[in-house]
C-alpha cells in the first residue's frame, strides 16, 4: 500500500483565508492544495539541482 503524503499546509489557515473572501472550502480542497505545494517544491528542487546548488531559493519557485 502506498504511503499517504503528509499535508504541507495549515488547513485552518487556508480555510480562514478562503472564508475571509466570502467563500467556502470543499472537503477535498486541502489535499489538492497540498498536492500542488508538493509539485511546486519538486519543480523548485529540480531547478536548484540543475543550477548546481543545494539551497532552494525564492527564485526557484
């Protein structure tokens, strides 16, 4: 069985932000947001490696 990825976002903060914009959060939104963060970080790490660095910088995101 595949190991479930850890959520990388603070659900309560995400929900509060969405609510502050007068919208609601679906039950699967937090997981999808976290998956997007994983993808963004993976791409940033690939860019970092391509530039022969070991430190992810803002410019990699």
